[in-house]
C-alpha cells in the first residue's frame, strides 16, 4: 500500500491459527485485567491478534501489551513469569512452567489473512505461467498432506527437525486444520487487517491479485487436485 512493487497472489490461511496461552492460575479472560501479555513486536501478527482479542472481549485498555522481540523471547518471558500469557501459534516452555490454552482465536470467528504468497509485480507481469505453476504446486502439496498423513508426518519431522511424536502430530493437525485447501486470498480476511490499520476502504487490487481473475480455470484445477 506504500508503493512496494509486490503483489499477493494466494493465501495460505484466512483464519487465525494462534491461541491465547496463559499461566495456570488464569481461568477466565477477565483474570487478565492489570496483567501483561507478551507479543513479538508491535504491529506484528501476534500484536494485532492480541489487540483484536482484547477489543472483542471488552478488555482493551485494561491489559498491558509488552513487546518482547521474538517467539523465543516470548516463551522465555512466560517461563520466567514476566508475562501472564501470549497470543501465539506455539509456546514452548519446560517444567516446572506450564502453559494452558485459554482461547482459540479461530473460535471467535475472526477472519484474518495469516500469510500471503507474494511476488514482484514485474515478475508476475512477465511470468504469469510460472506464478500459476507455483500456486498449483503449493495447492498440490496441501492436498498431498491431507491425503498421505504418514508420509506427511515424516516430512514434517525432517524439515521441522522434530523428534517428539506428539509435537509432530500436533504440527500436522494444526496444518490440516488451518491451511486452506484452496489458497485463495479472502477479501474479508484482508479487510480485518486494513480496518485495524486504519486503512479501511483501500481497493484490494492495489496489493492483491485474486486467483479467480486469472486465465486458467482454478475451480476445475482445485477439484482435480484436492
């Protein structure tokens, strides 16, 4: 929107896969009043979703939001009880620290574009077929994951460098639950971000190219693939 020569051509997830992890003694959202939630950086996905959650829960202005720097720092702050909780996709702490999930943001019905596949405008203009093949390949990978669980678990273990079977299984379950099988950029999910940024009303085609407007037949392709 500020003039960078990039454009979003597909989306991997249009629903937030983040959860609110809290210290064991916190049982209700109201228990967070006067306490601190950690985010990676102000303006990040974790920051936006934290503030959206507080707004929807009527807790805006009653809970402190602290910038920690990154996901590792958020986990360390939770481990040392510097923060009462955090909105994140995964919070890795070791005993005696214990984290429990208080709220799953997907249950709040918040449309939110988590990740978008982007290319430069010039590359897209010169190589539309290559971009199309890239989107096709991604969709085919998601379809494979949904069809071939055992093989997908091995791939996750290899590339995520995980050895704990439970962590591998959790990673897989999150992937099949939250990754959209049709990687279409959802205007409603993008509008949530624009409204939060104070940019409501900006035409989406200034930074996004919907897959439905391309020359190939996406609906037929995705039926064949999925």
